[in-house]
């Protein structure tokens, strides 16, 4: 399973895009199952993957990027890698996303779990290293004054630090493939497509800012979105280039697999959520309910089936689809599988805080009905008094024409029930180790 971070469906050729952002993946899709209208269970990497790995909506909040909060959220859930490991699979995972690190509890069920939580000196310090050095004290001082993220961006601009990319973990992935006993399960999460949207020059098909300007754009687009405007072409070009660079990973991975005799291995490709490009006053992936962040690409191949499945689909059924492919009877969550079950509608929700409540949406084959609670939590939109909306997706993919009142009433009933009946997130807190803090700042999750 290969997961691209932050890739929306409509920026892929098989999702209707007019740019060739992922030529190799498009080639793989020709003989695979392509799932259209695939919706995440929640917006945000850990919230989305909790749904993938457990089969249930998460009770975790993206408003709280705290390891203890997410470890408690995962507690008691049976996760996909745990089932595979129990059935004799040798499991391995590789990524650079701090929110999916072992500190947050995501290493359960993996024989090899490389989250690359290294210190900046190149060592492999444990993620619970709490040495409070001068740099950490300075960041803490700035963070208390709301300047921590600005300081991180200025540092990166000055030193022109390039973001982590898949080449930096390729040797570990290749070693896993060479050394793993059969059967094995490999998961790779690529952060290359996550903001600040900078790819190596060889993947820059479309004109984009240089590395220093990239960090300036990234800070402004996520903190002062109104200054950037809607669908700024420079940012879109940079975003598309990162997808093209991630596609190079897929090409190299398949060449390697084929050379090892694994050319027919079943595979899954998907994204955890999309990114707004200013369509609703927002850049990045705040927990909005628009298709720009909730609709993602999903392809399953080498399983003796191919074609297009129209949907709606939910990533809540992906874990059980993988168990189906592996011939394992155990079910995750409510048992829904993308391969064997077809739903009339699917649901999305993000818990914010107990005070704010939740964002939520219901989606069928044509309509999306959604709700955003009152406040300016959307970082670009003020949802005054709460906002109920409905969109006819086939005729309005970017959801610009609100048609509340024309929507199917059953979707509104399901949405209201979802908002009224659900878990509270609670305000869990706890200490965060210094390495995790640094990585979260780099991703922009700590101010």
C-alpha cells in the first residue's frame, strides 16, 4: 500500500485533471480497479488513517496534535497491521510524518516501523528524548508568543533546507523487500506531496517558486490566506510537481518489485485527504467538508479485477478490502469492505473540540450535504451561526453553487443524526518530546 499525503482526486488524470501529474500511476490504473467518488472518513492524516486501519470513525481531534491524545484515541481498537501480523505477515512501514510516528502510537502491529524521527544532527535519537537545549527553550519562548511557526519558516528560508523526500528512505524500503520473509505487507506514506510543496528540479514540470520563496508562500498561504487569493497558479504548479515527483517513487518501486519477481503483487494506492487551493478561502487541509479535501484517489490492482467503480466509497472500507485480498476472515470496525459492499451513502466527520462540536457530511452518488459549526476555526472562512450546505457534485465539482433545499432529504436526516449522536473528543493533553515538537513545527502543526 502506497499512500500519498494531501493529494486530492481532481489533481490526478483518472480523477478528471487535464495535467499529466502521475503518468506511471495512470498506467497502473489501466488494468486496476479505480474507485471514483472515494471519500475519506475524516480530514487530517491521523484522523484519516485511523479510519483506514480500524474501520471506524476516529474520536481523535486534529485540533489536538498531541501524542497522548492520539494514543488514548487508538487504545482498544484492533488495527489492520495487528491483524496481518497475527496472521503471519511480516509487516513494514516507512514514512516521515511526525503525526503518524511511534510517539503517537502508530507502531502497533509492525515488525519494522521507520518513522524517521531523527534529530537534526543526523543521529537516530529516541522520540522520548527530552533534553531541553537552548534551541528548544527558544522555540518554546517563541511558541508561547505565537511566533514559533514563523521562526521555523524563517530558519528554513535562510538555510534553504529542502523538505524530506522519498529518496531519503529508499534504501530502507529496498532492504525490507530484500530481507522480508513471505508473506509480507509493505506500507509507504509519502510526505513529498505535503506542503510546503517543493519537489527536486527533475520533477518540476511546471514553473514554481524557488526553495526560499516556497517557504514564504507556505507561511502566507496557511496563515494569511486572503493575501494569496484563490487558486494561485504558482502554488498549484508546485503542488502538481510534488505529485509528479511522488509518481517517480511508484515507478522505481515497481521496477524493483518486478526485478525481485513480485511484479504481480496486489497493490493499493490512495491518499489520506486533499488540499484546498483557495477555493473556499483556504489553503492546505483544515477539517473542512468540501470535496477538495475529502475526495481522494483510490486504486487497487493485481487482484484479477479491473474497471471503474462509481461509488460512493469510503476509506473506512479499505482495511477490510486488504484483508479480503489476503484471504483473512477477521473484520475491522463495522465490517464494511470496498471490494464486497456497495453503500448508498457514506459519512465524513471531524471532531473539533467539545465546545465547537464537529464538521460532518453525507455523500451519495450525486449529492453532498454538509455542516460546518459556528466560528472562524476554518482559517479563512467565518461560519457564522453554523453553515448547512448542499452541492450537486456532477455539475459543480468545486462546490461553488449551494443548492440547499434541492438535496435528498434522507441525506440531511443522516447528517443531523450524525451530528447529534457521536463521541465527544475530550481535551486530552500531555507532554510532547522535543524531537516530535520539532517535526510538528516543520509540518506546520504547532504555532
